[in-house]
């Protein structure tokens, strides 16, 4: 299936979860993730199924001032 991860198309297995999307882009902590604009707690990444066409955002905090 195709999903958008940070606005780039990625091909994932049909049974992929949010954890698979995080692994696909090799995201390094700290970060937060949302699927279709809905925040998903880190403890739910492996249980959160993705569907074809989902939009995943993986956002790292910005520090400084």
C-alpha cells in the first residue's frame, strides 16, 4: 500500500503499522507521530494499523530561541 510519510510517498506492506512507517524513514527520537492529523501515543505505534492513502507526520521538536 502507499502512504504519505512527511509528504513523501512510501510503499509499505498491506499489514503495516505506524511503527513500520517510523522504521521506513529511520526516525530517531525524540519525535511525535500523527496519522491523518490525529496524534498517536508512542505506546500505540505497533498496534496502530495504516491504510492505503494514510498521511503520516513524524515531527521532531525544535529547540533554541
